[in-house]
RNA sequence: CGGGGCGUGGCGCAGUUUGGCUAGCGCGCCUGCCUUGGGAGCAGGAGGCCGGAGGUUCAAAUCCUCUCGCCCCGACCA
C-alpha cells in the first residue's frame, strides 16, 4: 500500500469528542470515525486491525471444534416472546417493523436465534456436542454509550454457543472456551485476567469475565493480594460473620434525638458526631412488589444483585417515597429497624455492631444506641453489601485490592434456560427427550482493539503488537525526490511484499518529520528509514516502534532482518 | 431519565456577557517557489445558510422561545 493512497486521514489535533486514549488515538491515527453516538465507521487501517483480531479468534475457535455461522441481525419478535425477553430486554433493544407491521429487533445477542436454529436440526445425542460461533454486529441502545469502541450501540462481537447432552459435556465446552480465551488474548498481546462475575440478564450460574486491567475500565475488579481469587466487585463475595460474645459492649439506653435536615449518613454522622460505621442504613425495597428492608452499615453500600439473589425474587427495586412513608411513617431518610413491621435482612457487618444510630421512623428524628435483639430482630444475616478494596478475601486470609478492568470477554454456563423455553430438545441414548445444555461465550472484538491500545501507546501514538498491527512495516525514504532513495525504497517495498510482509511505502512528498510522526502515530511496529547517508554506507535504518531501538542493517540483509523481527513479535 | 458542559470552514478554538463595519485565528487543504533525519519557510488562494426553526430589532453568531445533535458525571447495562 502506498501512503499517498491510503485512506487514513491522520489528525494533528484530537477531536473534542474523545476522552480516553484509545478513542483519541483511533481518531487521530485515522482508524475510526464517528457516525452517531456509539456508532462508528472503521477506516481501512482500523478494519485491518479488527480483521486481525477476528482471525486470531477464528483460529482458536476452530481449534476447539467451533464451526462458524452467520446469524441474522434482524430477528423476529416471536422468538423473543418465547423466552420472555421481548419485554425483559426493555428500552435497550432496537425495535423495528416491516411494511406489514410485523415486529423485529436488531439482535442485541443471539441466544434465541441460535437455539431456534438448533432445535429444528438437532434430534439426537449423536449430533452432540455442537459448538457454533459467529462474528457479527450487535445492537444495543445503551443508556449511555461512551469512550468510542469501549461501549457502543453497534459493535462487533464474537459469540460461540455450545450444545451438550449433559453437565459433563457442558463443563468441557466451558473450560475449552475458557482456555481458548486465554490463548486469544495472549496472542493479541493482552493480559486478560479471568474473574468471577455475575451473569446478569443472560442467565446461568457459572461465569467468568476476562478483564484487562486498565484505568479506562468501566468495572471494578477485586483481587486478592495473596491467593488467586479475583472477582468483579458486583459479584465479589463478602465473608460471613458470626455474633461474637467477645465483641459485646455495654448496651446503652435507646434514645430518640431530633436530627433536623439530616437524612443522609454523611449529614447524620456529622450532626451527631459519630462515625458512619456506627450508623445503620435502612433501605426499603419492593421485592416482587412487597416491601422489605435491608440493613447496611453506614459506610457500606448495598449490592442489589446479592440482595435479589438472596431473596430469590424476580424483581427488586428501591421503594418509592409513598411506599416508604406508608411502611415507616416517615419520609425518605428516617427509616430504621426499630418497630418496623416488614421483614428485615441485615448484612453481616451489622452482626457485631452495638449502640448504633438508626432512623426513628419519624420525620427529622433518629435513635441512638439501637441494639440488635434488645431493640429489633432480623429475619436473617447475609452477604448483602458491595465488597470493597481492603475487605478480607473470601478464600484465604489475604486482603482484596481494587483495580479498574475492561471486560473483553465473558464465558457462561447457561444450562437449559433457552433450550427449555424454546423447546430445543434431543433424544438420549435411552430414548428420553432432554433439553440441550447450553453455554455461551462472547468476546467484544472492537472493545478488545480498544483495550490493546489502552495498554500499548506512548506520547507519540499507538504501539501495535505485531500480531494485530494493521501493517508490519512502513518504508520511509527521507526524501522521495532523491532518486537513489526513491529507487531503493521502491525496491525494498517490492521485496518485502514478495516475502509476504505487510508493508506500506510512504511515497508522499513530505518532509521527514511529517512522515515519522504519522508512522509513530499509526504505530507500525517496524519502520525502515532510507536516507542518503546510510545509503552511501550501503545500509538502511530499521527502527522498532516500541523501543525506539535503531539498527543499521546492510541493504541486502534488510528483508531477512525484518522477517526475523516479525517472527519474534508473533 | 436527572445534573453539568458544548455546537462558529476538515480539526482545534476566539468572538456571545454589553446586538452594529466585510465573521476572525492556528492547523490542515489547493497553486507556485523553496526545503528534506522529527509535524519548515515565503507568496497567492479556496472553503462558513455561525446546528435547525420561529420570534424581538433599523440591525442577531450575539437577546428570547422551541427543537436537534455531541461530550462528561449519575442511575442502568452480555
């Protein structure tokens, strides 16, 4: 490719739309342009990188027996009604109608469509296991798209679906995918850490997310400093605590105090001169429509996922102010456990708390010295709060540390959720009809590209790993008007192409500084500079982008040198 | 959806508070000269319904109303 022809307009200045490095650099290096919020055009260089990542994914999916298919983007509503997700998915789903008024959506994910495909074709255990995957655009009308490719509304995703006859088969599919993912991210030059996670709307119990630790990450990963435990903060387990008589304190007298204008923990602790951890927050929720209360220590946050799982209810939402008033007799901010007539569930952190400050269930009043058992009882203690950095590890005696993470992939054991709902069954050897046991395994392809940049850039631009670089080499004659340089550059360009190297020749009539800057910005792993001085010595200069290392190489050894560097880099 | 910010040539911005000449600057782009080891220099040039619609006014980028789009924080989310 000739640089003069390459449609990759580089920008000297960063467009105002970008906030994080990967987004800024993709715009500046001419990889990407925005079309609408969360929707992007890939320009030639950006597409080449995307295709490289896809290529690695294909190889690893094929290696574990995956077969590629291409599933439709436009999907009929009926299928989604069958699983109930037409309504469950809510506003996040792009919906459309055909001319006859028939409803469709732009696929946000493909469980329904792939299960429907398989249900009509798979009849027998003899056809299993089956692993189908696709790489395809997906559509989610995200509440808040951001950070370029990091969270888009249209995005490229690989997903594989596995179909097995039993749990054992699913387990193998799961771990095959898990290990394939480790290889994929490593080959992309990424360190992606598998962490325990929540399965969210997809469903299923066993799941890992692959996280790239980076400041731009949207998730908080908690990992143990001494053992290998790592989990998404929304999933990270707390440690169960028992009531310990040794920690008991003298029970002081329960006292009602006026707390004008103090409804938040911050205000109350300041007003009453107590620490937040000596207060108890009483949060009123509607669990399947019925009011319940969660008691959380003042300095902690409730984890709604844990609470919902613990209660085993289908819906859980914060109660509205009317319900709170009806339940507690007070406006929001003054609820407390004493005298409350709804089920109370407390986080473990409350177990050994004495003489706490709680709401009085009375406007502008709180109670001090509230105590468990004497003043209120709870239905149960549970791990209900958001785990935080500094908390003890649930697996060992270590401590959890926090880091931001970019979720580049996730593997799930789905079980029979979709196969049951959609009637995807097969016959076992003994003739019994059984739902297929499914797993699903996603990788955000565009997001992976963004993650690679987040971890590989410097003040001059992107530093591509060899394996996914848009081109391996750029050949830069210092002056294209110098005939000797132009000819030497052209000759090397031809030779590299013949050797199978992906190469760009910068044939522009620009000053060298401009060409160097663009080469660094785009991030070609190798640059060959051809100047009159080195030519006179029968040499060319080979520069490694990542290290800035320069090698003066005899002209007839340049191709071999480059082939060696490429090989080492992959 | 709540809070905040921003829309002025391709990109980055000034001008808006206090309405007034022909709407500016830097970069990029085109032509010529010159230059060629880290985003050169000189000269000439093209390119803007100031996001859109209404309104106020002798006069609107500037004031008012409505609207569309974009960014950030939050709620939310494979």
